[in-house]
C-alpha cells in the first residue's frame, strides 16, 4: 500500500505511473518467431546439411519440371498449329482446273451437232411434229453438253464463243441441207424473213451453249476456282463494290460484299443468256 503513488495534494489529480515500474509481456511474439523459424528451416535445413545443398537440389528439380512443361506445351502447340495450317490449306486453297483438251472439245462439239441433227430428223422427217418442239430441243441439247465440257476445265471465253457459234452455224446449215435434199428446195433462205429466222435459230443455239458455260463459270466462282470468265465478273463486282461499298470497312466485310455482287452478276448474265436463247429460238414459231 505504501508503494502506490499518492495524489499530489496541490494539483488535485492522481500522479502518473512510472513506466519503468510496469513489466512488459512479449509472449504474443512467440507464434511469429516460430513461423519465421519454420520458414528458415524449410529453406536452409536444420543445420545438419549444408545450407545450399537443399536449395540447389530443389532448383534443379524445378528447372527439370519447367523444361518438361515447356516441351509438352511446345509439342501441343506445334501439333495444333499443324492441324490448323492443314485445315486452312484444305479449305482455303482453290481447286486447280485442268486446261481444256482438244479431244474433249472435239467430242463435245461433235456430240452437240450429232444430237441436234438427230432431233431434227426425228421431229421434222419422222414424226412431223411442230417446229416448237425442235426449237425447244435445240435449246435443251447444247446446254448440258456445254456444262459437261467446261465444269471442271479452265474456261477460255474466246474458245467457248467460237464453239457456240460454230455449233449453231454447222447444225443449222446441216438441217437446211437435209431439208433441201428431202424436199428438193434451195439450200439457202429465199427471203429476208427466212434469213432472219435462220439467224435467230443459230443465235438461239449459241446462247443455249453459252448458258451452259455460264453455269459452269458460276459454279467455279462459287468454289473459288480461278478462270478468265470468273475474273471478268470479279473485276466488274469490284468496280461496283468500290461505288456501293464505300461505307463498308475493308477486310472480310468488303470481301463478302464483292462476293455477293459477283454472284449477282453471274446470275444476271446466266438469266440473260437463257432468256436470249428462248426468245430468239421461239419467237419465229409462236408469232
């Protein structure tokens, strides 16, 4: 009781305790010290082994693990990249078209003329059917032959135009010759009207053949196969896209825009050729 501080009677307040007289409790630091010691033992050992031996062993093991993981990742990434490149090559590479062979062109040319003459012989001389039937057959025969000749071959416009005109001229000329021999009439048309009808008949056959070529060209353009006819429509589509696609960003969107225009151009050309074949072939027999 005598050791307790007494209040100062002059101030009226209790005297402050002496800091040196109060013992300090540091037991709350022992858990922190234990953790630090555990970490030190973990990385440096407990003193029985050299301090750096365990660390070197662990670093070597870690380097080996990292090297193994890197090899695994490189192998996986390399395999995936190879598959992606193979898929891109398989899907992005345009099919290569073989050039038109002389034998194939001669076979298609002869087949078109022979079939047209057979149709003329059956319709006119054997069954004596209306001329409309012959004109429809003359449109239907050259078209699939042209598709067969050009679908998997490089299309050369000048060659196909020559083929179309030659088939029409030779077939119509042979038909006129057969009729002149059978009926003992003149081989050449006598009036301007007959000349005009003959020209329209030749034009109808030529446009029917050209329609088949345009079908092949449109299918080739859709598959990405290069051909001169497709290059013509592609340039036209690009010219139209340069005007109508100013608000479209460059890249995939612009390419889709050009592809749509090219498909539309191919379709319009095909429809126009088919319409010309029908109009020039049937106008003389239905009016």
